[in-house]
C-alpha cells in the first residue's frame, strides 16, 4: 500500500493526485500457472502487465478501466457500496451469456444428444444380447 498518493514527481515520473482513490484489480482469470492446486504463479509477462496497470493508474498516462480486470474507485463510490472492498463491486462484469447464439448452440446440443441416445440404445441392445448369450434374458 502506498500512503503518499499526492501528486508529485518520483523517479522521473509525474504521479497524479490519487488521494481518495483505490485501484481494484481482479486477476482471477489469469490462472494459467496453477501449482500445488491452490496457488497461481504469474508469468513474467503477466507481472509486467500488472505493473503497467499500476503505473498507468499512478500517472494517468494510459489508464482506463478494463471490464473484468481493473477499475479505479473513489472514496465516495466505496462509501456507496457500504465500504465493501470486493473488486466485483467496482469492476465491470460482462455477461458473456448474451453473446451466445442460442439457436445454433441448441442445435449443436440437440445433435450431440441424438448421438448419445443412439449410443445408449446400441449399448442397451449389446447388454441384452450379452445376457441372452449366457442364458439370462432381461425382460
């Protein structure tokens, strides 16, 4: 945490006044490198991207809220959310279900179900034949 969020010059960069602001970053989707089943190890590229988000926010050079990734919230916005610090309260969520072509998706699922039901009938017939072959009919 950085306690000094006032506008100032630091290491040749001009930092903007970030008092009463909080940067929220949600990296749950950056989970390619999971180890020990519960930890995520970021790649060097991901670490650089995270660093760029933070430094852009500090300087306001290229920072913009990115849906499902990051957002800067003011103290007033946080107060309006009853001081909840859950990133999901501030970072825009995109409902990807709206992007689904339901007609084609249902046609695809229907075709798969036809194949599954056909395979089930074939398996059932083979099982009945196997039981008949050993002298036990299934009726």
